[in-house]
C-alpha cells in the first residue's frame, strides 16, 4: 500500500467533469468508478482534486462528523448544510447527496420537495435513497422533477431497527432473489447507480452482471463497477471500522501527534516564536518608546 501523495488529475482526464452519462460510459468500458464521502469544503476539495469520480455527502455524516449513534438522527437541514459546504469544493466530481431518514418516507410530495431542496439549495447533482422495489414509484416521481436518483440496497443503515442491527444481507436463497428483484427494478427505473452495501461478493457479482446501471460496492466485493468508502474510515478517524474498510492513512495519529506537539510548545513557551509574531513599524516603535520613557520620567 503506497501512501505517496498524487497531485493533480488522473492522466488522460485533465479536469473533465464527471456526469451521470460518464458513469454509464465507465461501466461500458469496464473502467472502475471511485467514490468517497466528504462533508465539508476542505475535504471535498481535496477528494475532488485527487480525481475521485463521485463525492457523496452521505448520511454517515451523522456518525462520522456529528457524533450521533446512527444515521437516523441526522436532519434535512444538517444534510443540506454539509452538502452546500462540499459543493464549494467540488469542481470535477459528481456531487451526490444522501436523503436522510424521514425525508422521503412520509409521502411522495415530501420526497420530491426534499429532493428538490438538495438540488436547488445545496447544489447536489444526484440524490440517493435507500430501498429497492418498494421505492420505484417514488424514484420515478423524483426523476419526473428532473432530479437524477441513485439507489441503495442490501444493508440499508436507515433500516437498522427493522434489520435488527448492521448485518450482512442476501445470505439465503430467498434474500438473494429479493436483492435481484430490487436491483432489476431500480435498473429499469433508470437510476444513476446502485449502491450495494453489506452483501456477499457472489451476489454483488450477479447483480453487477445483470443490470445496465453501474453498481457501487461497499462491503460487496471487487466485482462491482465501483467502490465507495467513508472518508473518515479511510483515514482511521472512526472508532469502529467495518471488516470491508481498508485504511490508507492514519489521520487519527497525525492529528493527535500534531495537537500534542502544539500543546507541548505552548506549555514550554516555544510557540509562537519571534518570527511568528507581528512587529510594530520602526517609526511607531521609536515613537512609542519615547512616550513610555516620558511616562517613566514623570513617575520618578
């Protein structure tokens, strides 16, 4: 595993904007699709400049950044706030926003209105929602409003209470059949891509071969058309990483080391140095010294 930084765009793709059509072209060319989460301007800018295809402002924001127990607590306002921040940093990638729990579960009208807010208020180019067959009519309603939609099946974190925890899905024949139906339904509905989370590699491979829509795996094996990871998992900045996470750097150690070094320098008065301080102009300093000397003379 190399940690050597790579600067600039990938060779052969100098700044080309990724679009919905780009993803389908990548699948046709068997070119892997890359996706990372980002929740703020600085991170989104760096991820974008690294040449990542999709920047996802995921509802994983809830745990990775806001400290919630699960994804169910994050609100529309919080998701929009962070999507707007990421939008300012993204120039090349496709920006995708996760519709949070409750934003599309009550009515189709609410779902379309909230999806439109992601586009109009936050600059998202695609919205993602969880569920397969049962979401198809809703997805079509959102797409009728000219909003591209990404699907998400398998382990769907917003269904954690129904699933009884974060468990691998698609382990029985009946469950595999349902996942295949979900994927085909989403494919026929015309979604931009399908996130496959927490399912056996063999099942993900079957789905990827069956559908025309690009599949993006997370804990679904290498046969998917693309892969996504949570940025904070990538850098060892979450408390409990899943089995499928590969860490490409130790951001936690770097931050801790930097913070401890800063504290030590402040405690020993080594920071800031004279070179890191601002100084008065020579004329002002001389005039001030004259004033202070007069005051000292008067006090004698």
